[in-house]
């Protein structure tokens, strides 16, 4: 979009949920609007207020504004990083795109794999930003603006520092904050629905959407009839009936998705072990006629739904008490790895990590220890504890959590790391693969500020996860849901990989056998055999992430330097 005077041009990808309020404020100041959408509001707000407009945007977005008079380019992402923005900087020039693949196809980035990003993927199952799997391409940070002018680049974080002042919020007041957030995210002129599982997060969105809508809300769930133990369809049906939604249930089997696996992995902008579930539910939503779908992303991070809220503070205290003895414990553990290789190796890894809450969090969230990564990819080299994130990001996270209560610190780390690097990235690319816009009402700006401003102890998942959310929305939900254990939306991949997908995965792992690869193929094949022999002990995630990696590298024609 170009301004009326032709002096500014905006490229914008996203959705602004408070654009009507901003439009009225700008109109009162004399701005005349030619359209009814949010893109013109973004353009006029940036024209009037400059980068100071960014903290006022409540939404998900990536944008680029070119100011012809000033010869300046402004790039920015929303505060949580729901929309991506990739950059290549070279010789004073800058190239940017909302997809990494666009930079590859444009020829501004070489198709070489970044070794540090590969190590991060092997540790965490996704690539930690701001690096990417492609050498020389970086991801603009969430809540960050970047100014480019005459070859000079100036990044800055525009999100105001979080207030340490605590506030009280009754269950009724929190319920109203939640209702308003959901209502804002429902605003659309295209078919809109809600992803519904058997859990608290999606049920909360569904019931609050029903409170705000004059027509029945459309809900959607996937079922797995061939693996009943992981099928939440019955629970979702109960919630839908209780709320009164127009409910659609779509059955998924290994045979049904076998032909779509390559398409799903080609849809990934960066390799991820968690993307297939989002691709499947997005495909189902589009087949049900939806263009926008509301997701429960952000609830676990804000309200204390993960066991990390208990585990990480305990781990940090243990590491602190161990002190100088931690090196001895790590060494002793590494020498007895053969007794229970994976568990002992992770204990050794944790005790060999630096002290502090951030290293404890990273140790808890990783799927492989440093030693396991080096056993799998000896070509990566190095010694000691592998951090897996850049020094600059580590310093920023340390500063963000300094002085925080443990539960607040874990919430901030979950929002930034796991949610930002995995959940939001997958939701965007896998949703867009089916022309489906996935919105996250729990990441609504005013709601997030209100929840993060509450006493940290109210985020503690004891005796039940997400006690705040349950207190606020529980009276509106089916009685049985309140006592239902947390399960998460996980595909029955362990069963499928041992059955109909067995040959597909085995063949896919062989794609890692390429020239110059630091990955040991004997180690990959040993892991696959170990999974088939001891599925419960090994878990599906370790071989699955390698399968995804092999397919992703081949599909994008990436090579090792």
C-alpha cells in the first residue's frame, strides 16, 4: 500500500485487532481514510507517530515501511513473533521476506546449512532464533524494530519493559478480559471457527466465543479411530454439546496422511518436529470451509500449564546447591552412561551446565543432551555443555528474567523460546500452507499484560495446571473437564511409525546420508533400530525429528558447507 502523497510504501502481513480504535483516533486528528481495512490504519499510524506507533498495535504482524523522503526502511514484528520476518544483510544492503524460502528462491541467500542452527535443532527439535537453518539468514526478533538507512542498520526492541508492580484481578474480571480478547479475535468477514481438543484451553476459547457470538460458533477436532488411547474426539464432542457449537469431527489415520507427509514437510519454513499436527488440523479446517481459526496457543505459557513451572525452579535450586560438586557429578554420570544411556546422559548434561534458571530451563526443554548431539553429529565438534542459542539472545533473556519470581521467569522463557521458536512458527507456516489464518486470543496484548501482572504464585500449577484460567472459566465448562488430566494435542506417531509409516520414515532417514554431513549415519540407523526395539523407552520424537530434517534439507536443496 502506498500513501496518498506517494512518499511512503507499506508491505504488511498480519492482523490488527484494535485497528478500529486507532482509526477513530487518527480520524479525529484529521486523517482521511480511503479503505475500511487495517493496513491503511497501520500506514497512517506509522506516518503520524513513527515507530512509537508499534507498541500501540494489538495484533500479529510483520511489516516493512519505506520512507522515500528520509531514505529509510523500517522493519518490525509483533511483540510475540506470531508473524515471521527473515533478513539477509550483505555489504550495506538488506533483503527481507516473510518466508525463508523466498530469500532462497530470490538468490540472495546461499543454500548452505548453518552448523550452529543444526546443533540447536538437534537439541530442541526446532531452530532457535535469531539464527536460521540457512547460513547468513536471520530472523528479526519478536517485538523488535529495525531501521535501515544508507547501509546502516539499527535494531531496537520496542516493547516496553514489563512492570514489576503486581496487581489483583478477580475471577470475574479475568473472565471479562478473556471474553474481550476472544471477541476481538473473532472479528472477521470470512468464515471463522475454533480448534477444539479435549482440554481446557480450546474449550475456554469456544465457550467465550459462544458468549460473544449471535450465531453458533463453528468448532473442529481431529479424531484418531485407529489409536483410541490418543483420541480426544469424545471429550471434544462433550464440550461442543455443552457450549452449543456447530461441531465438525474429522478422522485421521496413518494411511490417510501417508501421501501428504512430503507436502507437509515442504510447507515448513524451517525444520520442526512439531509441525505435522498443525498442518493436519489446518487442512481439516480448510476442508470444513474455514478461513480463520482460533487456537489455544499461549495459555500454557501465561497460566502455568507446563510441568516446567515446577521442574525448572527445582532444577535451578539443585544446580545451585551442588555448586563445585556439579562437575564431579557430571563426570561420574557420563562414565556410567551405559546403565541407562539417555537418562544418565541428560543428568550429566544438566549438572555440567552453568548455574542459573535459564540454563536449567534449556536443559529441561532439550530432547538430547550435548553428548547425545555429538554422538549423533560428531562433525559438529566442540566440548562441554552446548547452549544451543546465540550469546546475544541468552544475554537478552537473562536480562528479561533478572529479578523475576521463578514462575514469572519460566513464563517469559516459555513465551520467548518454546512458543516463539516452535509453536508460533509452525502455526503460521502450516496454516498459510492451507490459506488458513490461525489466531491466538491468549496472546491478545491487554490480556497478556493483565495476566503477566498477577502474583507469580498464582501461575504455579499446583494442585492443578492453570489454576487461574480454571478459576475464571471453569464455571462455564462441562463439569468433567475441570478434573481431566492435561494431555496436549499429540499425534499417535509412535504407533504409525511402527506400522504404516515404518518404511516411509526409514527411507526418509537415509536422506541424511549426503556428502559433507556432520551427522553419523551409523548413529542414525542405530537410533531407528533402538526405537523399533524399545519404542516406549526411546520415544518417537528423536527419530521423527531426523526424518523431518532429512526431508526438509532435500526439499529445499540445502547442502553442508
